[in-house]
C-alpha cells in the first residue's frame, strides 16, 4: 500500500503541467460511431468540446458524426481501433497523448452476446468482458497516468441496468457492467486527491441498434415511464458530469432508466 500511496500522493515523477484551455475542451469517447456514443459526441461538440472519436468498424457512420461535429465548429479526430486491443490502443493513443491531455475519457463502447449461461460459449463470455471491462483497464490506466500530471480530469463509463440488477441471458454483460461500477468506485478513491473524478452513467433501455431484437412489448410494462429512453437523455447526464458544477461528484452511479430500477 505504501508504494501506491507514494505513487499517487508523494513522488511527482510525472512532470506537472497545467491543463491548457484546449485540453479542457477535448474529450475522448470510445464507441462513438453510432448510438449513445455518437449522441454524446454530438451533444458535447454542440457544447464546445473537441472530440477524439473512437469506433471499430462503422467508418461511414463515424464520418457522418464527424461532419455533424464540424458543423458545430469543433474538431473531430477519428480513431478507428478495437478498444480491447491494448497494442492498438497504445499505438494510436500514445502519440496523441504526448501532445495533448484530454479533459475527459468517456468509455462507452459496448457489445452484447446474449444467451443463457449453460449455452454460453467461452468466446461469448470473453469478448463481452474484453470490450467493456478489459478496455476500461486499458483506457483508464493510460488516461489516468497523463491526467495525474495535470491534476485534473473526468473519467465517465457507460454501464447498464443489467450491471446493477443482473439480467437473465446476460451473465457476461451483467458481470462486465457490474465490474465497471466496482472499478470506477475504486479508481475514484485512488484519484480523488488529484482532482480526477470518476463516475458511471447506467442506462436502462435506450433506443439504439443494441435493443433492436428485444421483446419490447413484454418489457415496456416494467418501466414506470412507459417508454424506452432517448440517446439525448443519456448524453445530457454525461455533459453534466463533465461540467464545473459536477466538481464535487465522484464514485457515483447515475441511473437513466425511466424508473425501471430504483
Ligand atoms: P450500439 O450497438 O448502438 O453502438 C456500439 C458502439 O460501440 C459502436 O460505435 C461500435 O462501433 C462501438 N464498439 C463496439 N465494440 C467496439 C470495440 N471493440 N472497439 C471500439 N468500438 C467498439 O450500442 P449503444 O449505443 O446502444 O450502447 C452504447 C453503450 O451503452 C454500451 O456500452 C452499452 O452496453 C450501453 N448501454 C446501452 C443500452 C441500450 O439500451 N442501448 C442500455 C444500457 C447500456 P462499430 O460500429 O464501429 O463497431
């Protein structure tokens, strides 16, 4: 413990620099070519942030989002790579991070491989844990190192109702999302004294391609608000968590689920 303590609060072997205004207005978002990530990217661009936009394969969609961001007068750097591939992350990010430290890391990339556990293949378990949780380790470790030198930053992960309640058919996904919540709380404790805030936004059912195959007729009666959520209702919470006014909030989970779980 004393070694960790020294690293975080004692020896400053990362040279300290203040965040520039440009740094303060830049965020990295994983999985932002479509769905919730794309909505977060556009919402933040409209609010004055430049965007580092990661995605894996939807190049056409990512280019469309980039255009919309540029229409708001902001810059958008497209970063196509698999966020669970540590070598790819480091190769792409390290040169950028040498020049600039973004204020925000938003880890949103996600996949589902739903099936009941007795039928689940090992690769269906591994790929879901990789994209959600192992990529949090890769990204949060990389970004927190550079944020530490600036004594400023925000790390926000998109979890899920399934990670709070557990969901049948989603043992892999529920484990990954619950893992994100635990990891974020622990990291919030590690980084708090350096003014790096770590929080989680936990959506219920949000209208994106991810929920296209779900039997909504049977699910809607379970939602007090009686409807699925809109992507903007998630991005608004992320925008708030990046704001000055959210400066005393860390280690928290913000549920955006229409009251489905309270
Ligand atoms: P979508 O399927 O609409 O979009 C997923 C995004 O993640 C795409 O941009 C995709 O890029 C990207 N992505 C997937 N795998 C990787 C990877 N290995 N590396 C980089 N990017 C990747 O999902 P949603 O927008 O619905 O979901 C976004 C997040 O919100 C996820 O973490 C999801 O678990 C969570 N969530 C969603 C809910 C919902 O109801 N929609 C509810 C609760 C949580 P590409 O297309 O290029 O592969």
